[in-house]
C-alpha cells in the first residue's frame, strides 16, 4: 500500500534511500541510549524539563510501555508561554523574512538528517507501518518547512492607490506581522505531519509556538525540538508541553490569556470545547476537525483504479486519517462486482509488525480507541448490516495479540440513517451503498453534518467537474485521493472545521495584517 500525498511515491522512495540511516534511539530527551523505558520531557525555553507527574507512552502493536512522559502542569504551561513571548522580543522578533526562511530550510535539513530516528519514533508511538512513516509522515514534515519557507519569501501583499470623490489621493498597503504566541494542539494519527503543517507556517510568519501533542504520540514532537536546536531556532520559539485535554496542558494552553491564537486538529467535539475555552480571551482559531467522507463510484470509471484507490482511501493508516473514506456509493450496475473486488483487497492486507516492510495494516492507536471501533462493529450488526468481510479482532499468534489490531471491515445493507453511516468511526471500515442516478448519489454523499473530503470516480471528466462542484466539502478528488499541492486551501465545511490552511491561507491565519493608509 502506498500514499500519493503531495508528490509521487517514486520521489519519496528516492529521498528515503538517499538519507542517512541513523540508529535509534538518537534523541537526548529520552535519556541515555539503552534505557528500556525512556523519559520524554517537556521542552521549554530551549531546555528539556521534567514535570511533577508522568504518564505512559504505549506501543500499540503489542501494548508495551515504551516511555514515560512528563505531564506539564499549569505553571509549566505558563512558563512555556512566557518563554515564547520573550523569544518574540529577542533575536527571533528582529530577524528578516529571508533569514527566517533560511532557518526553516535548516529545520527541514535537520529532520532529513535524523530521518530514521523520526521514522522509528513515529512507528513506536503509532504502530503505523514503517513504509508509511518513511513515505508519508517524515518526508511531509520536511516538505512542510520547505514549502512555507519559500512561500513566505514570495508572498506579496495588497496595495491600492485610492482617489476619493473630493480628489484626495491615498496609498493603502498591508504589512504582515506575527500574531504572537500561537498554541498548537495536535492529534495522534499523523503526529509529525500535522504538527509541522501548523508549526512551519506559524514560524514562517514570525510567531513563537507552544505545542501540545496528543498524549498518545509525544515522541516526534519532542524530537523536533532537537531539529530546531540544530537549525538555530532561538530558545523559546518552539516549546512543547505534554499532557491531556481537559484539566491538563491542553486546557491550560487554550485558556491562557497570553496565548494569541489557537490552531487545532482533532475531533469536532474537542473543537467545540476549545471554542468555549478561548471565548473569554477572544482568540482567533483555526480548526481541522473530523470527517465522514464519501466516495461516489460511477459505472464508467476505470474499475481497477477505483478499487485500488478506494482500498487505499479506506484502509491507509488503518483508517485513521481524517480524509479516509467511510461511505462508498456505487452505481448499481457495478455494485456487486465492486463489493467483491474491495473485499478481496481488504482480505489481502497484511496486519503485520510495524517494522516489517511487508506490513499494510498496523494496529489502532490505543485499547480505548479499539473499543470505540469495535463498538461500531457490534452496532453495525445490531443495525442490520451485512458483514462482507471482517468485523472483529484478528488472531495473530504472537505478542501482537496484546496490541490493538482490528480486522479491515466492509459492510453493506444499512439504511442511510444508521449511526454507522452517520458517525465518524476512524478505523479500517466502510459501508457501501448502491445508487441509480447522479442526483441520488450527490444527495446521499452530502447528507452529513461533516464536510471534509469526497472523491468521485468516473471516466467522464465533464461529470467529474459537475459532481465535484456539488460536494459540500473542503476538498474533492476526481479519480484520486490524498493528492494535493500544499499551496492550495485545506479545511472542512460543516462540523469538519473552521477556516482554511495551506499556502497563503496559512500565512493569512498566522499573521496580523496592518493596513497602512498614507495620504498622498
Ligand atoms: P482529539 O480531539 O481527541 O484530541 C486532539 C488533541 O486535542 C489532543 O492533543 C488532545 O489531548 C487535545 N484535547 C482534547 N481535549 C481537549 C480540550 N478540552 N482542550 C484542549 N485540548 C484538548 O482527537 P484525536 O482522537 O487525537 O484525533 C482523531 C480525530 O482528529 C478524528 O476526529 C479525526 O477526524 C480528527 N482529525 C482531523 C484532521 C483534519 O485535518 N481535519 C486531521 C487529523 C485528525
Ligand atoms: O495533508 C495535510 O496537510 C493534512 N492536513 C492532512 C490531514 C489528514 C488527516 O488526518
């Protein structure tokens, strides 16, 4: 299985081969190499610092504890925010855009230098296949820094020469300034990719950040601190506080009066809680939230391409990508053949150890998340679904049975009102429904509160455009999935998000524009 995000797999393969192979563990924040259980610490003002309490970092492939993580209390979050504020008043605040961009390229270099270390840290925390972390997560982290470094140097701003009816002339032009201290809160599914997707443009615009990674995946966020040091990013510009959401580092950060903006990726319900937290201090927010994404497959599609593309869209990262497809609508003429072909694909996927190059499917992130996914597997049966394949836990015959694997699963036969068709499951699962007309397919695809992504599979490009324009989502793919130029807008409609990031949209969120008007 491969992922076509951003660039071709050939290029990612070449990059992976060219980069040095370092042996993990190679990051200081985990303590001396050879320790069985490492300590992942907070990173404040350029130093790794312990906290008063610790929690366990678990490897989802076999349920073992691989590290202890220090939880930041409110005093440490406060320290991190003040360190960020001081950094804005120091060297970082005085750097010109060219030098800032040069340092962001150096962050990308530092990530590439530690390529294997990042891959292993991500694989250990998430259980995702090493092939995926090497082709998608880590190359995209470096790419995020390079893209925004280049973009910010090129970014022009509006200017207007104005003449009023009474003959007064004025020149208006905008000046881009940083927002200040940005709180960044990220989820566990693509930890490094989604973190750097926000940190890179925030730093490109001259902000300082305090980041709170998911409690499930603290490692690569912490390792990034070493890349920041290597790249000459001044102390206090990048700070990491570990912990949970409510009553912990997440909530302390969003409520902090000296945090100027919050950028968040995660569940829609968490987005709603964060909106409440930031309301009293009126902070701007950017939210990338959940999805219940649809695919529409027309009978005139390239059948093999559609089956392969949707196998990837349903099962990549064990279905734990916000853009994954959980609802597939297939034109009735090809419905049975499509269901059978996708079933064969699902059954051919290898649920292996994450570090085995042949592994297609890793575990889910945690015991708790597996229980959630399995509760939907049970619910689907109660709601009357036909189980095409899967629906349970695989028997793997070794320590993986202590991990959090589930079977890739396909259902048919549910009404559109069923909870399994309406609610985000976030596992390797989809429901397939037949349709008879284009209008019916569009209506069913749009019948959701979410609005993140959709894909259309057709040999008729005119139809592709027509249907794509009617999808109520932030991104629609035609005959592909998860392929995107990073300069384009990314975000969700409905409860899938607020605002757009990507390219200039990111730069505009992470800066304050000051319109200067000069009377001529
Ligand atoms: P989550 O919302 O449970 O947690 C995300 C982060 O928010 C974590 O760091 C968590 O500790 C923190 N958090 C939780 N409650 C908080 C609170 N009250 N205040 C402050 N911080 C809080 O999400 P998750 O389970 O980590 O990730 C999966 C979800 O993320 C899915 O719904 C998925 O669709 C969504 N997601 C969306 C996108 C996107 O781009 N739209 C990308 C990835 C994931
Ligand atoms: O590719 C990206 O930039 C992005 N934000 C992807 C989101 C994936 C969700 O899990």
